[in-house]
C-alpha cells in the first residue's frame, strides 16, 4: 500500500496529522506493507525568510483578528499536539520560507532518509525553535539523520531539486489540493486534514480489502476538496 502525504514543515496540522496516521499504523496489522511518500506543498510560496513579527502577530495580521485571539488559537493547537506527545512551542517559533527545506527533503529521498528528515524538520520548527530556512541549520539537521553535512550544504547552495518540489506541487494542483495535510491512498482514496487516528485506521483497512480499480479520488473524511475555509481551524492549513 502506498500513501502519499502532501504537507508543509510550518503547518501544525501536518505534524499532528502525521502523528495520528503513525498511531493508526501501529494498530494496522499490515503496517509493514505500507510505503509512505512525502510530497512537497508550500502554504505560502511567497513567505519571507525573516520576519520582525512573531507567529501570533503574523496570524492576527493575516486573518484580521486580535493577537490575543490568534494566540488562543495557537494554544489550542499546542494542546492538541500535547495529547500526541508533541511539545509545540509557538512563542519562540521562527516563521520562515520552506522552499529550501523541501529541496533538502528531496535530496534526502535519494539517500533513503526522507522520512527521517521530514520528522526532524517538523520537530526543528515546532519544538526546537530553529530557523529551517538557514542553510547551515538545515545541513546540520541533515547530518543528524545520517546525511552528509557538506553534501547537504552543497545542495542547498545550488538550485538542485527545485524541479522535484515543483512537480509535487503541480500534482497537488491537479488533485485540487487547497490545504494540507492531504493523504492519498493507492492513488484512489483521499483523506483531507489531520483526521483522528480511527479515521486513518478505517481507511487503511478499507484500502487493504480492496483492489485498486480507479484513479478517481474519493474523499473518505468529512472534508471535501472544495472546502473554502481560510484558516487552520478545520484540521488542515489552507493556502
């Protein structure tokens, strides 16, 4: 079974959804037959590498809400993450652009370390308060998961894997993905958003018991691909 996961490293629901899927896999009898493929998706391709504002202020400005309301929303995310064993630290989080991090993940894929690097990048951003657009930081994270630091730095200082990131994003566009996380099972079934582990387990069992017959995407979560929500309150982060 193949599961494609479109996500961004600065999307809180992507980390939450990833962990919920992993929890479902732990209860799935055939988990050893499941292949996870991480796909690139930038929530904001125009994001700057450096901001003067903190994340609470940026969210407040983006959605036209008071900073206190933005912080309350982030506190809710912290609580959701905590229930999964994740210690989000929004107060010290460093908002930034993720394009280079996505390029690095595609380099990691060629070395068989994409899964490990994806987890490390999410933790670096949400837990460790690291700047995941800084090339030296990224190369160090690559080194932590067994990749060569100098090679990683060389990749980051070039334009390598630009095309790979864009191909993932183009495929997402064809599938009409407008928010992440977005999970596609065997090119047939889609789950949108950080659904409960029980939902993921139901889909895993359904896919296991069916043969792949049609490339048509069928949504198995309550969300559908036409959702017009403009924030992260519905279990996914939208563009």
